[in-house]
């Protein structure tokens, strides 16, 4: 259901952005057409004023018919039934175009009666560039005697410059669409990885449960045997097997798609840590673990099972990632607002670039020691999860010489 909902949201979002982009492009096209019409209107108004000036200069009456004819988007023919000089025409063209704020390059040509052809006049640059540019051919028009032609070679670029905002907005929408598509692609990839991780955990827990159940059944039966009951040492070891098997079973269950629930109670910190150290020394006999505390009795509200697992994981990591004899110091101190638990080791340390990621699920630092050490990258993720549920703050830093210090602020 959630997957179908996510797919629907992705499709709707994609359709919405594409729809907005298409609408924006259509609006941009319409805006371009409007700007083109405005340009044409401005050109007509300016050229009509030029015609009026040319007629008035010779005291001729202005014709009633429209003397301006648009041949193409950037080419106009203006009929003047009167003789005029090129210099006067250029002066009036410049004057009227500036008045109407039509600031763009233009070129003009006049009809020569003697040669019966169009004679190129001049290229006028809006940038006041004195150098003339090569012009295209100005065709001759029948049934006209005194007339001139105007061409705007930069009309398209002028119109585009008028629509900068529209093009920037369209580009921004295209970028947003690309970012959205990339984000969706990333989400889908992450979803695939999450499904693979979930399947991996489910398979792993399933494979662990069967042999563990057999161990628990066998150890419970063994613990009831007369020979075991009479031997105090054997009974102790058998009880350790049962306790650790139960702990492992509960540890597996917490990964089996079951939300972690805390059973908080008043706990003394030091006895729990001492119990963890005693258990871990059965696995590593050569370690040196010390507890330093100012107060003999410090109590916190916590889940005993998860708190002991948290301490076990941190000490176990300190031992695994050590090249020499492990020396671990556990400090318990108190401040005005909280208790502070610090686990200091003499291990190989962690590079600064990897520190921000050590609590991520399945994250393992790629080095020789991690390749030699078994694990799935779940231990520190579990530690972080326990701290988060207890509303504790955990941090890790490298020691000045070697090893790391893991600090947990217990509230």
C-alpha cells in the first residue's frame, strides 16, 4: 500500500512539473509573439513620424494612405512620394527610434531613380560602432518611385533580450525538473537497497534462530543433570551458556522487524558494567579493563538488557580494533545535569573522515583490521539506537596518542 502511494506521489509530482514546464514554454512563446507585435507597432509609429517629417520639410501634404508596408518580420518598405536626401532620412530615423525607445541596430537603403535600383544607405549600430557591416540585398519594388527600405538585422536577439526573465524562469523550471528526476532516481535506488537490507536481516535472523533454539534446549537439559548440579564450576559455565543464549535470542528478535520497546527501571551503573566485564573476559582473557568512578553508587533509569548490550558492544569493539594488548578504562562521572560514561581504549582509532558515519547501519570502515574482524556493521548502529530511545547523547573522538573515547551522556 505504501509502495503504491509512493509511486502515485512520484508520478503526480512528475506530471505536475512537466505540465508547469510545458505551460511556461507556451507562455514564453506567447510572450515572444506579443513582443514581436509590439516591435512591429513601434517600428510603424516611428516610420510614420519619419514620413511626416520628410513631407513637412518640403511643405507637402501627408498622404491619406498608409505609406508603410511590412514585407517580413524585420523588413519594411516606406513609400515617400517626394524626393529626399539620405542624411535627412538618417537623422529622422535615429531621432524617432530613440524617442520610441527602439534601441537596436538597423540599416536602410533608398531607391535611386537614375540607376533604377536600391542604393545601400548606412548601417546604424545601437552600440555606436562606427564600422559598417556587410548588408544583405535590398530588393527593388515595382510601382514605387520615391521610397526607402528599413531592415532590423538584430530584431530576434532584441526580442530575446526583452524576454530574459521568461527564459531564466524556464531554465529554472528545467533545472528543478532535472533535480526532481534525479531525486526520484535516488529514492528508488535507496528503496531497493533498503529492501535488500531488510531481506538480508530477515534471512540472517531466520538462520540464527534454529541453531540457537537447539543450543537453549540442550543447555537447559544439561543444567538439570546430576553431574552438572554437583559441580559448581560446570553449573556456572552451563548457566552462562543459557544466559548468553537467551541474550542472543533477544538480540536477534530486535532485528526481526519488531520495534524496540524499553523496559526502564532504576539501575545501578557499576554492577551492570562489572557483569559485562566478567562475561567478556570469558571470551578475551588477556584484556585489562578498569572502572574509575568518584561515587560508589550511581543509579539511572534504563533498560537493563539494552544497557548491558550497549556496554558489551562498545567494549567488544575496543578489543577487536586493537593491535596490542587491549587496555580499556571506563570512567563514570557526574555533572550538574547528567552522568557521563566514558569508554577509553588504546585501539587503532578512527580516521576523522569516517567518524560521522560509524553509527550508520551496515557501515564498516574499510581497513585491514575490519577485514580481519567478522561483523555486519550493526553493533554501533544498535548502540546509537539504544541511546536515542533513552534520550542519551553519544559521541566518539580520537585520543591524542592512540585509540578512541566514546562518551555517553546519561540523563
